[in-house]
C-alpha cells in the first residue's frame, strides 16, 4: 500500500521550506530599503559643522542601486540640514524608471542640488536628465560630455519609439526651462541624440559654468568645505546595481532557481530548494518585479513565459524524459529576451553580444540538464528485479567441459544447469563467456 499521506507531508514540508526561504530573503531586503537612510558612508574633511555639504558619488549606471543611493543621500542631507547637495556625476545612463525616481527625489529636495562633471567624466543619457533637473550644472571643459539623451525601447515598434522620444524630448525641455537653460540645445540632445562636450555645453548654456574640481564647485555655489559628507553605494545598493545591470542574467537566475527546486524533487536535498528560492528572488529583484511593474511595457508576456517555463520544468517530474526540462529552459530564455527588449532604457543598450552568448550558454546548459534529468528519470522508472529473474542479462561462464546444447555455467560463483538458446549452435568450451537470456525453472537459457 502506498503511503500517500506521507508523500503529501513530504511535499508540504518542502513547500514550507520554500516559503520560509522566500521570507528570509525578502524580510532583510525590505528592512534595508525601509531604513536605508541610516546606512550612510560618510567621510568628513573636518569635524562637525553647520556648513555641511553632501557629495553623492554617482559613478554607476542609473539603476535600482544608484536610485536607492541618490534617494538615501538626499534624505541624509535633509536630516542634517546640509547647506547643499552636489552630485559628483560620471554615468553612462541607464533605466528610465530609476532615472525618474532620482529626479523625483531631486524635485522634492528643499536643499539646493548641483551637478559636477569632473575631467574625464560624463553625464550621458539618463544622467543628462538628472543633471538637467538640478539647480546648476558645472562641468570641466576638458574631456567631459553631456548627452546624448534620446531614449529608446529595444525591440519596440517605430510608433512606440517615436512616442517615447516625443515624451522625453518634452520632458527634457521642461527641465531646461525650469532652470533657465538653452531649450534649443537640449531639444537636439533628446530628439536627435546630440551630445555636447563640456566646453560646448557651457558655450550653449546647457551647463551653467566651468569647474575643474570639487573645491572649485564649492566656491562657485558659495558653499563652505568645512565638512563634506560623501555618500556612495552601500553593499545592499551595490547588490541591486549588479542585479539590475544585466536583465538577461536575472532571467537566467530565475530559470536556474526553478530547475534547482525541481531537481530537489528527483533526489531531495534542502540545499537545492533554498538555493533555488534564493536565485528566483534575486532574479525578480534584479528585474524590479518585486518592486512592481511600473514603468515597464509588455511585462506580462515575459512573466507568463516564465510561468509556462516553470510548469514545463515541473512536468519533468512526471515524465522524466528530459524533454520538458529542456523545453522549459528554451521558453524561459525567450521570456528573458522579451523582458530585456521591453524595458525602457536610456543607453547603454541592454541587449548586445554578451547577452546573446549568455542565452546560448543557457540553452546548452538546459540540454545538459535535460540529459541529466533523463538519466535520473530512467533510473527511477526502472523496476527492481529480485529472485531468479534478476539473473536475466547477467554474465555467466561455462563451467562444464562443454556446453552444447546443455551443460553447466557459473554465475557469481553459483553453478547452474544451462542450455544454449540456439540448440544448433556450436558447443562452447569451459571458460567461455555467455549471457543469461532466460530462466526456466532451475535451468538458465544462455547465448
């Protein structure tokens, strides 16, 4: 009799472990986000002072991590009643949704916010919008760039691209107008992908002045350098940046997490279940699904494909042939590609050569795992054979002087009466090897 109650208990315990793992991962993350204004990296050039200036080092792409850091930095400046906030900017751009989060924090700040672009640095793409939202922009006139600022949806239709471009051109113009900058020049940046060097930006009044150093910038805004609070990404934000940097990697993490949990059903270990849950949650965080789908287009299609991939992989438990697992990996890979193509980006392009290689490697690994699941499934489906029937397929050695058509053979040291399956075959000599093909009572049929 099958112990179905025990099986349900086993599955229930595994589900409980999975949910507990999700809770253990999400709870600290939520706590970190809720209290991130206390996690500030501070380096002061002098002792405590009423003339503190907060310098936020925006040296990364515009993503969840940098958005969290910027919000945290502005909150900290407000908490200490800082004299000014300076964004020390060197960014290639990034996600539109996180760019808007940063601009919203800047607009809500009661403390003046300035942008400084040092020698060799850039305020590219999404960074140019953030800079345009600040009170003043100061750039070195040596080896600096602001823009280009044309946003795009990778894989989007011409109509979708034009829609996004028109919206953010108007948005850039509104930011420039609010701060008295050259509307014609910024229109070129957003509508025609124009970039300006630091010298050109100052000449055309896209930027507000020349500054070769942070100290000079402090002087230009009439701020004291008695105490500088420097804010950079903390470990939690660095993790978010790593996960946000590559949406393809996030999709791979989700798929591998699903596979790890399913393999745990084939040969149970708690570690695979917990590890799979961790990978799934990290992938969802990286793709900003846990924070909600705001700002994304077409998100439900790739999410549906992820669900289908999970169903296919789970069905591997029932079939055990490896095909369902491989199909799930392929469907999940397609969902990952669609996810990367549907995310509104301001450059850099989120889907290039390295992502294609990653997807290809994922499919290859899926094929290998499919073969592995097939191997495990075959072993599980094989019915155990006991008694004399277990002798079928065994190797035997002729024990008698001859075997033709009858005689004796030895199987694992046990002597059996035997006869040849083909009575007309030539007799075999003592020591010759044969295979047991059938058991008839106490006689082995060999060939």
